[in-house]
């Protein structure tokens, strides 16, 4: 439908939108992809309607509204961004995920409120799906060397009890961190001794990107892994 249907067909948009609340996850995903091709960016009437639906009592309605707003709103629309940030803390996981995905395409680079909300979501979420979406959103929105994102990620990668959160924080540091940042280098060397394989692999990858080839401290730390 996204490829062959007429663009901005109101009846079709309504029909596809209804499937965003379908019980089958694959149907919801397909509907979201189709909508991204059917909706006109900047349609103010559609945006106003979905902002109202974002406060609906039904979590599936809120989720579908978030997805539509991510496709329809002008990037950086302050009202939409503010409402999506609020939904990142929604009590329903499906809504949190929809809002997180929407923010990654709708928010502005370096938006401090958005990145703070996403970092908080990353640290508390128990869902792998939400963590993955949060990493993607932060990699899209966090400015290079964003002090808050870097500091929070450093705390998470060495101090969080969930290995998947630690691994996700390392991914973010690899995207946002500055080359030769001594704090990141030290943290990654610590993470090379993490009991989790994914954390160790992620730390080694980040080190390869932020340090110079042949740097003695890094090489020594990697050699220790061979023992």
C-alpha cells in the first residue's frame, strides 16, 4: 500500500491507522511503514487530531498516535516533541516504544529535554525492544560529545546491574563520545573485564574507534583478555 496507493488518500490513511492497534505485532509494524509513505509531513489537521489521541485512555490508541506524529509532524515541532517526550515515560511499554521511535525521526539534534528523557528511559526500562529503540533515538538526537549523555552513559556502562543496559550505554558512547576522551577510554578498559560477552565486545569496538592504533594502555588491556 505504501508503494502503490495514492498519496494522502484520507480514507486509506484512516483504514491503515486503525491497524496500528491490531493485536498482531507484524500487522502494526506493516501499518506503520505504510503510513510513513502515505502521510503528508506538516498536515496540521492530522497532527492536531493525533495530539488529542495521544492522551486517549487506550494505550494502543496512544501508541498509534505517537507513530503517526513521528511521520506527520514537522521535524522539531515543539508541541509534538514535548508530548512525545511525556509519552516516553508512559506506564505502558507499547506507548513508550511508539514515542521513542517517533522521537528519533521527529526531534531536533541536541534537544536536551529529549535526550534526558531517553537516557532516563534507557536506565529504567526492562524491555529489550525499548532499549534498542532508545539507542537508535539517542544516536540520532544526541549531539557529539553531549556532556549529559556521555556522563550518564558512563555511569550506566560501569554501574548498572543489567548487562543489556551496560551494552546499550556503550553503543551510545561509541556514537556520541569524543576521540581520546580519557574518561571513556578508562571506562571501556574497565568494561573489557565485564562478565558479559556483549559488553566486552562493545567496549573493544568503542576503544578501536576512539584511541589511536598501537596505544599501549589499550593494547595491554586487550592482551589481558587472552589470558
